C-alpha cells in the first residue's frame, strides 16, 4: 500500500492559518468602530494566548481523531458533556457552510456583473455545499495544496486591505473620528454582540490536532505550528482591522460582503479587474475554510458516534479510505435544507440579512462546544498527571485556573450577548429571535438525538 503523504512543519503552520484565520468575519467586527482595536488586543491576551497553549497541551498529549470530544470525555467520562460538545461542534459546520454559501452568488455577481434570480442563487449555493462535501470524502493531506493556497490568499487579502487603508489615509485622511475616546471599549449591545466574532476568529487550533496522523512529527509540529500560526494570525488581524477602520465609514460596511465593500470603497470601484480578482480570491478562501474544518468536524463526529454518543450514521466510513462520509453527507444535507429555507425567507422578507443570521447561529453552537474544554483541561491535569505532555502549559495551580476560566467566561458572555435580546423593540427582536430560536432548537434536537443514541447503544 502506498504510504500517505505527510505534512511538513510549513504545511501545518499554513493549515493553522487556513483553519483559524477567517476573512469573511472582518465586517461585523469592523462595524464596532475604533473600539475594535481594544477588543482585538484584549482577546488576544485573554483568550487567544491561553486557548492556544491549552490546545497545544491537550492536542499533543491526547492525539487522535476525537479532538475536543475525546478531551472532554476523558475528563468527565460519566457525563454527557462530551456528547453535547461533539453535537454542538458538528451542527455548527453545516450552519457555517450555509452562511458561506449565501455569500457565493454575491461574489459571482461581482466577478461576472450578472444579477442572479432566486433559483440561480439556490443552485450556486447548493453547488458550493456539495463540492465541499465531495472533497471531504478524501483525506485532508490530499487537499494540502488547496489549504496552502487558501492560507496564502487569506494573508494576501488581509495585507491588501491593510495597505489599501494606509494608502487611502495618506491621500485623504481618516474618514472616522480618531479621537482617543473612540478607542475606548464600547459596552453597548451592538459592540458586545460582535465580541463573539472576535473569539470565533481565534478558534480552530484543535482542528489541526486531528491532522496528527498526517504529520511527520505531531508532538513537535502541533505546538510549533500553533505558536507560529497564532502570532501570524494576530498580526494580520490587527493590520487588516486598521485598514478597514481607518478608511471605511463603519455604517457603510454590510455584514454579508464586508471585505469586498472595503476594497470597493477604498479604491472607488465596484467592479473591474482588481475588485474582480479580490472577489475570486475571496471565493477560493471560502472553499479553503470549509475543507480545512471538514476533516476535524467530521472526524470528531464519527469518533463520538463510534463511542455511542452521536447518531449511528455519523460513524459510517468509506471502505476505500476510511473517511467519515456519514457525517460529511449529513452536513451537506443539513446545509442544503438551511439554504432552501434561507431562499424562502429572502422571498418573504427581502431585507433580511441571511449571512448574519446563519453565521451568528453557527457562532453560538461552536462557542458552546468549546466551553467544557477548559474545565476538562484542569480535570485531566488532576486525574491523569502521569501522561507524557510534550507541551505543558506553564504555571502553578492558581495560574492554570485563571488561564482556563477566563477564556471560558468570555465564551459564555459572548454566547449571551449574541443570542439573547436585551431589548424588545421590533428591530432588535427581528435580528435576535432567529438566532435565539435556532440555538434553542439546535440544543433540543441534540439532546433528543443523544438520548436516543444512548438508549440504542446500551440496549
């Protein structure tokens, strides 16, 4: 049998960037205004740093396909938190895939100059979903070229936006008020509801841990890649955030196409070769995002199903290469249904922001899946102190608690401000209720499926 290709360190670093750096999330954060810079720096220190170190320790100590499900299950074996986390982790993926699919017709309109009707939009969205699903049938190492290209394009786009912002400011000055008071953190509902997007922009290190079987030396490569990739990601986020915040009036950036809006506003063009090239590159990164996450999400779901904690269909693997096609197919089906519902909603309510509704729902579910990871890290230090830890988070017991509970508290607060309406005017309710109802439904469906699976598994 031919030996499978193995990732080099550079491949792993680029995979980290491809997985973690999310170009399409720039617009919601930019709409916060200048206080975004405070939140970026604060979250880098309070969330990214401890989360990256904890992922490095857990990922190198407990290698395999289980990812965060395995970590939580080992820490709390008699609870259902591992099963719940695997469900939240999995369901976020088709919701996210649907939100990115919604962006595809708009990017193609920029590229071609054509305006698509509802049927053409739906067909484009379904094509995106099923191309990603088909690629997910093959090992991630077979897609390494796509991942590397996507990571390089993401960095290029971020640098382009940053440079365009600087050029614009040099020529025209700052378009937003740059007084010191505007850089102070905002604690209004609008700002707090988008802090979850910043946290989302830092998630995904554990996905790379599920690539361990494809690495030459995972115990060394995982922490090296997380540290290197984390630093690069932090720098390019700050640089692109400055470009957008300095040159673009925040109220002019839409949630659906922020990067393209930013480039158009800074160049004064809504079409043309340059804007079209940016749209094409952005479209490629959407595929890269989904392909890089599919391996981790589907492997985790399949692993949980094999342990009796997820629906049995998720455990179905392809005999040809042992890939978890059951969870991949189910993701494609769920994402397709969500997009069909989205078209119906758009026909009934043309002003609705489908991208943000789907994206925020995926945000809530993904953040929920991470909340138990931090107490699991502390618990594993207590009950399994003798396992070899190639990378070990430094600090005494008190420091470890701070490093674990601060990120967890930030996750829970972010979920609250993203999914719970704190005002009951019609505008707030129309924005929040789809997220609130969708989150509750996703949790309830998960509880039903987990309980049913548990009964069948033990009977």
